[in-house]
């Protein structure tokens, strides 16, 4: 004797349609459907019924000019190859990230444990490039990197570019060995000691970025 469950057959028959409907509902949710609408808040003035908004909108032209000025300010920041080398030479000392290990410390580690402490001010802080002053020329090269890589490799890659080397592994080894003076002499010999680079870790105010969460509008 074979027993059949008609309800089970019915369920498995409509299961594909239920899954498809669920996927569509999730997609519409992501696209903004089924979201509560924010109320339009307004207050009435004492002199009449005309409503006035709580926050005055910023004119689009003013907003655009503000952003453009901030972009220009960021773009003019830079760090010289010699300054980057000098910064690396301070790592591992008593005052700057004494536990620095060139073969273990990432760029993320150095920013949080060296850059941020060095650039802290009474109320917030500044970018490391700002701390160096405005004597550096505008950057000729923008450096793209990942914060999860070793910081010594980032510095070595920048110095290799400045010196004109096709590889940076030997420079990283020299940095790890503390041969900063030899590297500085090589930069001087190539007349590249003051070559400027744009590196986000040094040219962005990390106090407004990392420490402040999502930074306010400029």
C-alpha cells in the first residue's frame, strides 16, 4: 500500500514560484521600495501661516564651490621622498611605534599607531602632509596601494620610483636593515630627495577619516 500526501505535492509544486516571488521582493527592497518616507518637517512663522524649513538649503553653486576648494586643497598636499624616508627611519624608536616590525607591520598598522598619534592636535588633528608644511611641490605621482600590505614595501616602492629602480625588494631589505642614510644619499645623488608624491595615508586627515567615522562635508 502506497500513501501519498497531496498537500506535500502541492507545496513542492508551488515552491519555485514562492522562491521567485521572494527574490523579487528582496530586489525591490534593495532598490528602495517598501521604505518609510521621511516626513517633510516645517514650522510656521509667528507672523503668518507661510511655512519655513528648519534647515536652509545650501545653494548648489555654493556647495559645488566648497567641494571644488576642498578637492584643490587635497590635491596640493604631498610628501617628498626624503620626508617619507625620514618618517620610516623614526619607526621602531622609543617615541614612534616602538614595536614596529618591517616584516609584519602593515600600512594600516602604521597609520593607526604612528601617523595618527603624530598628527593629533588639541581638537582633532591634521594630515601628516599638513604637519610637514606647505613647502612641498604639488605631487607628480599619485600612489595607489592597499593598506593590508607591508608598510616597508610601500615606502620601498616609492623610493624605487624616485631612484629609477625597476624593482623594490632590495630597497625594502635596506629599509628593514636601517640603512636610511645610504638611501638618502642615493636620493640626493639622483636629485630626487624632494620628489613629491600623493599618498592617501599622509595626504588625508586621518582624524576626520578613521577617527571621525564618516567625515563631515567640507
